[in-house]
C-alpha cells in the first residue's frame, strides 16, 4: 500500500499548488535575472501522456528540474520555445515525475517540499569503509520508476551527479530496455554558472541558460544495456567524444 507521502505526491491539486508557488518564486531567476533560451519543444507537442523518459545532463540539484517543469507547463498552454508571461502556472502540467538522490531530497526541508512536486528518490550510493561507492539502481528504485512511467512523464539524469562528463549509470539503460518508453534527450547549459550547486541561490546574474530538447531516440531495445547507455550519453552530449571537444580539454593539454 502506498504511504501517505506517496498518495499526497500523486494528488494533483497538491501538485498544482506546489507548481504555482515554486513557479512564481523561480520564474524571475530564470526569465528576468537571467536569459532562458529554449529550443526543440516541437518534439514535445505530440508525445503520449505516459511512458516518456527525458534523459538529461545535470548541473544543479533543483534549478534544472524547475526549468523543465516551467517549460512543460508553457508547452501545455501552446507556447513554443519560450515561457512568456507565466499564466500557465494557473493550470500547470503535473503528469511528470523526476528522479533524485534520496540523500539530497530527504536531507533538508526544501528537498521534502520538492518531493511533493513529483520526486522519485533513489539510493545513488552506499558506504564502504567510510567512503561513498557508486552503484546501480536498487531493484525497488527501478520498480518505482517503472510505476511512474506507467502514468506519467519521467525526468532522469543518467550521470546521477552534477559533475560534467561523469560516466552514465547502467540503471537508466536497464529501465529503457525493460519499459521501452519514448526517450527524449535534453542538453542544458549555463545553470552551473548562474546558480549554486543546489540551484536555489545566484552565483552570477545575466547568464544565458540553455535547454535543448532533441527528437526521440531511435533505440533497438534488444541491444545490450551498455550500447543503449552509450547512445544516451552521446545524445545528451556527455560522452567521451564531447568531452574531448570541450574547451577545458584543450586548456589541460596546453599545460
């Protein structure tokens, strides 16, 4: 049986209220203090209402997801590649969940509030000899994401960290292979420059924030998970090919 917290998270009037409040407070930082450039929302218009998985690189704990929610709500109201005046918050799009690390979401009051807006917590790490060790998704976490896909869109960050070009986690590929969702790659930039790591405080104002939605991936679901993961990482521009193209690589090779 679902817990009270899970039932409240799936109670759409509660979500709509949270989206409105969070949206009102976050909108100025995205569209006024900084500049938000959106592209590719034409790939969202005819998507089914469930079994859609958004895979994205990750730069802050909260600002990335908040921006996605703003964009989904704007698209619901017929806006393409822009937010405009946020009257879309009066009737937001709430059929969306997002995957987040349990330690991040349950470690603060703000995290618990964002859980109510559709967060799906997963156990990203376990401790061995005092050190954090990476691991794949726990089977119960996989089932949790599978249930969400049966009813909603789901946003996930395959790297599970805000560190650029970190390797992807096989759990994402396993979920794709098992559930066969529509997979939309997303590439974001500028958020790490504009916000602190949590994404709730400004680091630099007047920053260009970019969110690019790509067309759905053509995936052979019979491929091994390693190949599917490679395809995803290349699509979100976090593969070794893109790392070698980055400016930081040339700076390091010149030393």
